[in-house]
C-alpha cells in the first residue's frame, strides 16, 4: 500500500527547512542537485540546482551557477550567475555575476556586479514606452509637513537676486 500523499497523483511538496547543508568548515567541488532546499555556509565550486530554495550564508564563498525554482537568498559571496523565482541579497551579500529572477530584493549594503534580467514581469512584454507622468501635488498630500504638529508647510519661491532681510543680530 502506498502511503497517502505519495505517488504520481500526489500534490507537489513544498520544501520546509534545509534538507541539504554544507557547513562553514566544509569545502565541496562539483554538482549539487536537490528536490528540496539547500543551505551553503562553506566553500563551494561548481553548479547548484534546487527545486526548493537556496541560502548562501554569511560565511559562504561560492564560485558556481545557482538555479532554484523558489528563492535564492545571498548573505555571503557568490561568483557566478544566479537564477530563481526570487533573488534576495542581504546587506552582507555580494554577487559577481548575472541575475535572472521574477523579483529581486536588495538590502542597503548589498553588492552586485552583473546584469539583472527580470522574468515574468508585465513590463517585459510592454516594451519601452513613455515615462510615467509626474505625481500631482494636492493639499491632501502636502510636499512638506511640520515635524511637530504634522501641519502642511507653506513655502514661497525666492528670486536668486532678492533675499529676504535678515533678522536683527544675524550675520
């Protein structure tokens, strides 16, 4: 008897956790394929393919092509091309290579040296068009607010040749 949830008619399993882990004190060279999630904290050289997600930890040094069906999160160093449904580069992450993804998240401090290609985004099928119109300014959304009261601030335009008089005692 086949257990429930297995076999040809079973729904696709969404991997949880990291089934495959390459520790910080480990070096590996070759091809790594998984039907689940992969975490790399050590040194890796070669190719990584995952049906789940791939996490490149802060201590990782990876020279590889990375492909994941789900997310690739980079907190360490990667030299090679990266492709996944979503690519997230943390503040400590560094990528020297091209990125291909449906969505990309970069934190302040992240480093990328390569080409970025967005896949599956509506703009990719629309092509290059006119720029979006500038947003309109209204009293409902003032340009500036008083920091204390939150009230809209009024401003006046100054002519470069005319300056308002300085208050007495000001230099």
